[in-house]
C-alpha cells in the first residue's frame, strides 16, 4: 500500500515536471505567444493584448503554468485560433483514436511476440530461432515511415485490402470498418514492437530455461508446454514489461507518423498540424495528454511487477 | 503401461550395464561417465561418492535421463524393472519422471519455482500425473507436508519459497519428489546447501520415507560421512569410473581403494585433537577429455607403480558384497611397504625439524 502511494506521488510529480517543461519549451520557441494565439491572420494590437491578458502571458512561467494547471483541472483549455474550436473539443475528438492505436499495436505485438519468443527459446539455435533472429533484426532497423509507405502501397493502393485514407470510425459504430481503418497504422506501429518484444523475451527465456527450477520441473515429468508457459514464461516477463512501459511514449510518437501517412484523424495528426500552425495551446494539451498516458502506463507496469513476483510484493510490504 | 504393473516388490530394481555419458565440447569429448555398471535392489539406498567432477551427478542424471540432448553421447544400458531407459526418447522418459522416479536437488532455493506457491508446486505433479482435482491435490499436498514434518504445514501451502527457511524448502522439495509415490528417488547433494544442524534431519527424513514407501534411493554426495549412516551400499566414483563398491559396513571396515582411503582421511573426526591438519588429496581430478592411460587415480596415488600408470585396473569382486578396481589395494604388500616408507619419511622429517 505504501509502495502504491509512493508510486502514485511519483506519477504526479513526473507529470507536473513534464508538462511544465513542455510549456516553457513551446512558449519560449515562439517570438510572441500572444500573437500566435491571436490567430494567423492579421489581428489587431488590441486583440493581441487581450489574449496576452487572458492567458496571463505577461506573467512569469511558473504563474502562467499555475493558471494553465487550473484550466486543466476545469478542462477549460482555451480555443484554437486556427481550427476554430475549443482545445477540449479538439483533443476529446482526436485522442481516443490515438490511444486505441497505441493499445492495439501493443496488444497485437504482445499476442504475436509471446508464442514466437517462447518457441524460438524452446528450440534455441534451431532454424525457426535463426529466422526469427534475422527477421526481428531487419524489423528493428526498418524506420516506421518506410514501413508505412510500403504497407500503404501494397495493401491499400495495389491490393486494395485496406482503405488508404483512413477515416475515424468508432469500434462501437461499425467494428469491421473500424478494424479495416486502423489496421495499417496499427501494423506500422506493431512491427517494430514485435521485433523488440521478441528479442527481449527470447533472451530472458533462454536464461530462465537454464535455471535449476526448470530442471526440477522436467524431473517432475511436466510437458514442455507446461514448463514453458507456466514455469519459464512468468519468470521471464520483466524486461518485456519494462519495455512495454518505455515503448509507450515512442508509440505515441510513431502515431504521429502513422496517422500522417494514412490520414487517420487522430491526435498525432492534430499535434502535427498544431505545431505547424503554432497553435500553442493545442500542442500543450496534446503533450500533456501524451505525458499522462505514458506516466499511467508506467504506473500500471510498476504495479504489475509486484503481481508477477511475490518477492517484490513482500519486500515492498516490509519496506 | 509403465512398469507400475511389473516393478518388483523386492529383488533388482535397477541395473546399469557399462553406462557411458560423454559430452562433445569445443575442446573435445569429455568422458564424464565412462563405463559404470552396478545393480540396485528395491528398497535399498545406494550412496554415490566422489569429489567434484568425478561424474557422480552426471551418472545420476544419466540414469534418470535428465541431461540436455544437445552434445550428449550416451551408451550402455539402464535397465529399470526390465525396461532399458537409455533407449527411450524424451517423451518415453517423461512417463517415468515424477512418477516412477524423482529427484531431490542440491539447492532448494534455486530449484523451487520462486513465483509459485509451495502448495501448487507439490500439487502440480498430482494433478498432471494422477489427474487429481484442485481440492484433492491440495489435501494431498498438505498430507505430504505433514509427512516431511514441516512445521505449520497448512500455512506453508500458500507460501512462496522465499518465505521458508532452507531446511523447510528442502522438506518441501522432498514432498514434491515424493508426491506421486516414486519407486526410485535420487537425492543429489541434498544437504550441501543446508545448515549443518538440519543436514542430519533431512538425511534421516529421506531414510524414513524410503523405509515407509519401500523406495530405492540413490544418494549422491561428496561426503563419506553423509552416506555412512544413511545407505546400504556405497559406490565410490573417480573420474567417471567406479573405484570401489561395497556394502556400507564392509566399505568402512575394509576399504581397498587408495582413493576411498584418501577420501575418508579428508574428513575431520571428532576424536582427533582440534586443529589436526586434514589430509587433502594432492593434485587435481584428471582432465576427462584425455584421461590418464592406466588407472585414472595413478597420478595422485601415493602407492602408484609403473603398472598403475599403464594398465587399467578392472572392477573385481573379492566377495559378493565388495569389489574394487586397483592393482595395489589397501593392505597389499606393496601398499604396506609404501606405508612404512611414508611413515619413516614423516619420522625423519619431524626428527629433522627438532634437531
């Protein structure tokens, strides 16, 4: 319980630091944030000054940040001058599809990498293991932007299996169409993840399979499947879990690329447009949401360590 | 199908015929076990004794078939109740593992699954092999924990290995090994990782369970003291071969092989004055890739002659209960003269020291 509280506090601190630094970085990069927020078109000086007052841009960064935080809590994050809508509406519309994309790609990667890694480790140095080793190496060295272009060319343009310009269809509206629309961006993000997951898990499994308790499990007469899935896998999950947490931020970054290529109207696309048009509040809100998602995933993984390993659980209960 | 039907209630349970286990490595073929034959009766305990690298653990694992397939070359016959285990593949062996034969390992800390509750680890073979349901397996696991005399057995079912003491862990491992009522139990250095105070308890427990269950036990150890009170027979192994084999009483009363003698001398005795220097065996075990041409112990043997260095001694019986492989055994005339010589040298040395 104490551990839980500790991690939760840490989560909040990390979130505050990340959002503060983002705010400073974004606003410091602008010649005049108030002018940017007033809109791209010729705004009057009076309008600019009004905006400056409204968003407290004449105050020091910590005070600006405090006001921004207050607005965040009340979910009133201002308006986008370029997109003509409130930041809350924009992010609210776009964020779910990107979060889904992130979860789908991690889910797909886990579902595929677990059996691949288990079999490769079981038949270590066999033909399958060698093939996997080569294929994953190729996959990690392939930039996802190139992968996206290739996937788009074959699956959308040439074979027309999936739509090229994806549209935002919610799973609860039409699940089949939803899958068709998110498939290519999901695969784009998942390929690199599968490669990383497989390599990490296989290496850990190979180590675990040499431990004494695996010899003991064999001596108990258990089947290879039971030894692999029930005894070896659980002890080998730590690098994988850590990697899921660490990769999540990268996935959201990758989503910017994938959404761009497949024209999927998610938060990545929104962020991209906002950065181009110096829509500072939208950029800040997107960055805050990304940070929140990453911090939460890391928190969940921290909790999962204790679920998987009773020794961590007990050490923490004592500490 | 397995020998559950025809395994004997008495008489020979296990017979090894010229068992060889070699490993191919980058440096060459390692002859870890090189021609071992013996028989073991149902319900008897055999101690396999030797120093590290003598091949005793590899021999035990060869009998059970628990060696990695890759790089292992096996020869000879392992007759278990009439079945030649050496001919079985992994799938065939698995029917024996956990049911017909099981093994207690040296380090209970690393040999128990750290992420699984003790109760589930004991219940697992019961459910897998005997098809018990969850409650049944749990009840039987509790019964087994009581059999191995673990304190507060009920509480242990839901604990993890790291919550138990070393002795309790080893008892839990014994419970796992006993779960499906094996006929042959291997114990590979079962007390080496334990406190001295619990070593005897664990050995007594294994003995007691052997009697209760009419099991045969193969106790692998480097410590002659461990096998002394807990086995019916002892096989002394050196460099992959048997140096001497005898009933326990006969071996201690009448040991013939200089290696056995040296092993015994390396154990501290209570009736010796404290700080008596222990007799270490000089030199090191031979390289098993290119073992010595004659007797493998010859390079380290104080009594070795030219014959020892060129001709391999074979295991010969001097009685139904005693055999050994040595050209100049303990008590032979050559041994006696060498003894006298060594004694007078020692006398000279100490006299010289005083002068």
